[in-house]
């Protein structure tokens, strides 16, 4: 009885974690450059079930017990994994909208240090500096904030920014050999890398486009439908609690 209680309770905890991850992915369906979070749930511990000798298949090396199968004693969730697959590229015609086709990231400066993002929806601030929608400086290839002169900027595939034919700066791009292991989420749709930049395969830049979130609405809705499992385990916990209460009441009456 106690095993059933904890098994159902652990499934509820795993289900709650799963729902939180799904909610975050759904909330960022329209966030440019967002990378969806993946996670899985598995048995926490599995124990074999046996019974006294009968006509079933004998357990190897044991002549008194028979193996019936295995019983899971709870669930646990795996560490969260970020999906770094390319999102769809959408035309916006915005002169400050940039998308990366390939594996690169934009380099930006935050109060906590340099960060990396795939969100290329940039702005020109009051000081003519190129910034993100959160006000962070966009960096050039030397790690310095980019200041734009008056005029309409244009950018080529290599990230070279020009205004009225004058070269202004080269957009700072970063790439990583294995982003899944090298990058850590740092909030506000950014990442940090303890080991620094490890690759030069940054891809190409497209002006007037944005890369959309790589979350898939159909897949997320299908996964969200699995929330009924949480309710089922909740009912099991309630049933186990009631049964335990009745058992204690019966023992007290003896």
C-alpha cells in the first residue's frame, strides 16, 4: 500500500515538471529564435516480482521462486535538454531584423557578461546603438557594441554592416561544436558558455527575416493531452490514502 502511494506521488511530481516544461514551450511559440526544451520520464526503480514454485518458468539458479515480471516503484524525470534544431525563417522586411541560417548565435552584452542568442529582432536605441528588445548591446566581431550612423543599414551574408555604402562593423557571431553540452540557458532567450566559442561554422545572416521558435504546436498539444495521467495518479493517491486510513482504523479497533 505504501509503495503504491509513493509510486503515484512520484508520477504526479514528474507530471507536474513535464507540464511546466510544456507550458514554457507553448508560451514561447512566437518568440523569435526560441529553442524548445525536451525532457523524458522513466522508472525510478524496478524490482522483480516472484512467487512460490508452481508451473511457471523457474528463475535461473533458484528452484523455489518463479519470476512473474517487474514492478516499477516510481518515476523520475531526466535532466532538461535544449533542442537546437533550426527554426523556420520568416520574412518581416524589417531593416533591423536578422536571421541566421546555420548553427551560429548572435553575441550580445548583458550586465552579467556576454551571452548568445538566436533572436535577431534588434532595435536602434536613442544613442544609435544596436540593441536587443531587452536593451542589451549587440556586439561586433571584436566584442564591442555596435553604433550605427544615420541612414538605413544593410548587412550581407557574412554579417558586414554598411550604411550608405560605408562599412560600419561586422556583426559578432559565435558557434559551438556541441551546443547541447556547451551551452546553458541564462534567461531572456539567451545562453552562456563556460568554455567560450568553439567553432567557426556560424552560418549566414539574412536581413529582413527572423528565425521563429522551433517549438511545434501540434506536437505540444498532443503532449498536453497527456495531462490526464496527472489526474489519474492524483486519484490513486487519494484512494491509497483512504485505504491506509481504513487499515489504521481497523488495527486500532482490534
